[in-house]
C-alpha cells in the first residue's frame, strides 16, 4: 500500500489539532475542512480549507488535494457522507473510517439496534419518530426515563428526563422534528469506555477501560485504568473488539459502556478518537492519535500497546485562566501536562483544554466538579 503524505480531516477543532500534531511527528501534512476560520487545528500547522459541509465544489477541491481522509466528529450531513463514499470509490481515495460506520453512530436508534444485532447488550429503548409511533409506547413502559434526540446531541444537549407520558408529549410538542429515542434509566456502578484501533488487515489494538465521571452531562474526569473486576475489563475489551470487527472498521473508535452487576450495557460509540482517551497522550506508549494516523498509513506499531496510571481532567470555560495557583500546581509540577486547544473563544460549558496527571486520582489535585 502507498505510504500517504497528504492527509485530510473533516473538522478542525481540538481532535483535529491533536491529529495534526501526531501526523506531523511522522512527517505527514494535514489539511482540514470545516466552516471554522483560524481553527485549533490550523494553529497546530494544518492547512485550512473553510467551507460548508454541503458545499460540494469546495469539498471536491479539498478531497482532490489529499491522499487519505479521516474525521474529527460524526455530525456530518448524511448526504455529504454518501457523496464522500461515492467519491472515494470513483477516485480511489482512502477513507477511514467508512462513512457507513459514521451513519450508524450518528443516529441513536440505528446505533443501539446495531449493538443488539451483533450481540452487545444495551439499555431498553423505544424509538419515537412520529406522533403515531408514540401511541405504540408499551403500557408497561417505566417512567421516569430519558428522552434524547436521535441526532446532533452531545455533552447533555438534546436530552430530557421524562416523568410521565404527558410530560413526554409536552416536550415533543416543542420540537421542530420528532426523531427521538426513549431510554430506560439504569443504576450502574461505573461508566467506562474503551479506545480501540483496527488496521486494514484486521489487527486490533485495544486500550484497557477507563472510568469516566461526568459533571452536568459533560465529561469531567477520566481515570485510567478503571478499577473494575477482571471479568468486566475483559468483557469491555471484547465488546470493543467485536464492534470494530463487525463494522469492518479501520481507524480509532471510542466505546462508552455502563457497568451494572455482572453486565455491561453499551451506550454509544464515537467513530474517532474520544475525549476519554486523551489520557493516552501521556499514559501510553502510543496515543490514540498516533494510532489514528498509523491506521491511515497502515503502519502498525512494532511493540505491544502499554498503558500507565493516568488521570485526565477536562478544562471547561474560561475560569481556568483566573486560577492563581495555575503555575505552581499544574505547570511547574512535571507530573501534570497541560493541553490548551487555542480556541478563538472560551465559551461557558465548552472544553478549552485538558490536563493529564501521571499517577492515580487520589494522588492528583483534581476534584470532581472542580471549579477552576
């Protein structure tokens, strides 16, 4: 296979930025395509093409100047993904992961149905894509439950806790389009995730699970490795491996799961590097971005994947820069590694960076729900 030197990535935020940095370390040039000007990825050295995801002329120019394509996020219009797929077949452009995998991941009902079809457990769910479908809601459906939009939801956006069927109807009346899913609320011991990479020849590199702690529906802290029983750890890695094999996936993927009793319930997968995998930048011999680049190059590591105890803490909003102890606690101390994404604006509730701590959570200065 040809050793590509011109990569493209749809999206130009923090994931595109870290992909660009990993690619540069291997002598690969990166061009990004997104509507954003002066993006985090461009500040890391990526060439920036600015355009709408539905602008086929600009997309054609973008794709014609790269040799391999990957993705920073999954909320790309279906029409665009299908067009890219057809273009890749016609022009022999290497695209990883396949747009078909992204189409599954970006729709919650399709995603959970796929999980169940390949033997992976999920919470109970019920699709609501029309008012008539709502009338078929089982009479024994348990409230309260969670209502989510099938698409375009992240970090807690597009979801509501529903107390009754009347409450459900009232929420749906406020929606421009009815394309939702009801999910049963479950009690669980921990939320965990697994980062996994698969190469063209089917080789799989799977990181052990991490524990994820959320605050206000946004990932706050990831602790690696997760303190879970060995049988749950092995099952989580088995689930992630099964998923990438059944998808015939090439690239890096993050799988989120709930550990409850002796079971794991799959929540969702991200067809790209995942926020909970940022610990790999300092807690593994190969980061998830190294493996994303390597799957495009089809250059597997010559050594086994090794990870070390690491804690990742997201930096949300702009208050971090007002922290008087920032230099002493997080910059001067070599056990901490600070990553800022150079976003144009620090918006409330948005990630502007993260900090990795080399060690255990108890040894770190991190606090759950910490206000910087």
